[in-house]
C-alpha cells in the first residue's frame, strides 16, 4: 500500500493538471448516460438515441408458483457485455443513478442531462416493478432476480436482438429467500422514490410502497440470493445480506424519516472498516449516509453513530492517500483494487469521496485523516485527478471511456457492439458463428459503445482485445457512480 504525505500528493495532482489540462467532464457526462441506452432490453422507445440497437428480449417472462399466468419481464438492462438481466447489479445501478440525481440534480439540469438521467432510472425501475409481485391477499412477495441462463449465454456470442439462448426467469420468495437481492431492490425503489417525488408523485409513491414491502420481506426472510438463483453464483455472488438490510434501511430513512429505520441502523453492526464499495458490498455507502446525519446534527453523536462516521472517513482517507492503510496506486497515478474490472471500484470509491467532500463542505468541516487534514477542495482535487486519468491523462494517453477523445478502446468485450447491427445486416448470427466471425475478428467493433468504461491495471497498461475480459468488459455498475461524479465536476 502506498502512503503519501499531503504535500507530495497534491503536488502530483497539480503537475497532472498542468500537463493534461481540464478534462471535458460535460461530454463525458453525456456519454455516460447515453451508455445506458445501449444496454436496454425490451421494446425500445421512439426517443432511442443509440440507433444501432434494436428491440430484444420481447418474450421475457416468468411464472409464479401456483399460477399459470406469465409475468411480463420485458425491459430492464443487460448487465455488461452479455445478454443476461442480473437483478442484483441492476438494482445497485439504479440506486447509484438515483443517488447521483439526488445529490447533483441542479448540475445535471444545467448540463441538460437531467431528463436523460431520469429516463435511465425509470427504464430500470419500470422493469424492477414488473419483477416484484406483492400479493395483497396474503402479503407475500415474489421477486424475479434474473432473466437468462448465465452459462449458456456466455457460451454464445450473439446480438441481443436475435439471441437464441434460453430466457429462463429465476425468482426468490419466502420459501426460497434472498434478503440481499430484496434489500438492494428495496434500496433502489426508495432512492428512486426521492428522485421522482416532485416530478411524478404517484410514481414516487408506488416506488416507496414497493421499497417498504421488499424491506419487510428481506427482514423476515434472511438468506443469500445465489443459493436460490444458482445460475448467478459464478457471475454475481453475494458475500452476505447484512449490508443490504442496512442499505435499504438507510434509503428508506432518507425517503421517509421514519424512526424505525434509524433505530434499526443504530442497533446493528456498523460494518466495521470496509475499503471497497460496489454492487456486492454496501457498508461504506451506509456509513456515509449515516455520517451525513451526524454532520447535519440529525442524529445524536452516539457511540454507534460515531463509529459509522469514523468508518466512512477512514474509507475516504484511504482513497485520497492520507490514511493508515491506503488504497493501492499504480505508478501512473490510478487507484487500484484488483485485476478484474478494477474501474468499478474506482468509480464507486470516487462517488463516495465526492459526496462526502460535499457533506463536509455543507457542515463547514474538514476531513481529519491520520496523515493530515484535507479540505473539501483538496478532496475534490484528488477526485479530479482520478477522473482525468480515466479520460486520458495516463501513461497510455488513452481514454478508458469509450468514445471520449481521439484514442479509446476499439474492441470492448460486448456482444451488441462487436457484431454488425441488425439494421445494417439482419442475417442471424449463430451461437458459435458469432465467436468465429465477430469475437475473433481483428478489427474495431462496428458499433461504438459510447460512455462504456473499461479498466486500467496496476501496470497502467491496456490490451485492446475482446478476449481481455478482465479489463475490456464494461458494465452498468461501472458507470452509474461516475454519472454523479461527472455531474459534480462538469
């Protein structure tokens, strides 16, 4: 782990800014939100801007136990470069997009991106509401958490528009629980209910009701979702459900200010110190939301509340290289967690750091780290340096966001982008033929997946190859946190 003094850290940042100049955060913001239109499943609207995509997954449906009726499961998002709809990361994506709008609505509006951000959220929540069935008669809940068989899908290389792989729908319920999946979906509904509270009160109310229903379900039926939805285990396994219970309670408290949710948060473990924040691990997010309440004086600075705040600040200090156990840095200046999809941890960590700097600013406070004190402005300068690295100020002089600048990845690991659009050539692409003709083709993808994020590594290198799935496969959970960061910087 690298540790830097305050002076060295910020002198490096200043040098980076002098050499690289100001990144175009506004354009990056636009492309980040546009990316979600390329990930859409279902019947595309007339307002669709990513025109190389077409309708897909139009027969997606599921069946509830004891019923012959089919549940409409069209819509939603494909999670990454495949054609599966994984509910766990999708719900996290919606939570983070909603959090971005909650914090930076005015900035998004100023850049004329608020309506696009709301569309991105609603495309997800509309699907998640279809996936959640609450039986008013007996109070039971069913939540479909995946559409598509993960391994058969990954064994094929086909466009979503004419995919031939099975579209099996998997669900959780009282007999087959998944408190983590239900808790994250509850958080997504609660956060989105705040987003739409003014512009669409009735929609907001329905979201909040569903958030409460799924929260109650997750509290009553503990269990890890991938034990039920085994198809997800090798792709999006959950490390536990306790963080999602607290995450859902945090968002429900923010949406309602009902004391019961706060009481729960003050009665359970704070999550200790976590140096990651991602689709699987939400404890740091909970800690930051609780720290906000402490800074605002809305919760007594009790021992438990103080620990939440201390843990949140430990994470931010580690990110900005002023803690006792800092996040590792590459030689070229990028945060580094792990080889596989490192950018998801970078963007989520930067979002947490950005919002916390703003919480400190509102409280007229600085961040007291073990190695020094950092002002909100200094924290934001560090965030800028990391975003600038992503956008091209790095040893490769390459943008890790597709479509930004003159140099960016041309062969991202993405089925739809790598195969010619059905609007150009409607000839069906077979399961294995897609690999032979398109995956192995030594040429740029025919479709530019604008706004997609790929990963740097510890060596500051990048192999532009579809087979480089550790770095080259973008995902919806990668980009969602960056939307808020870019809105703040633009």
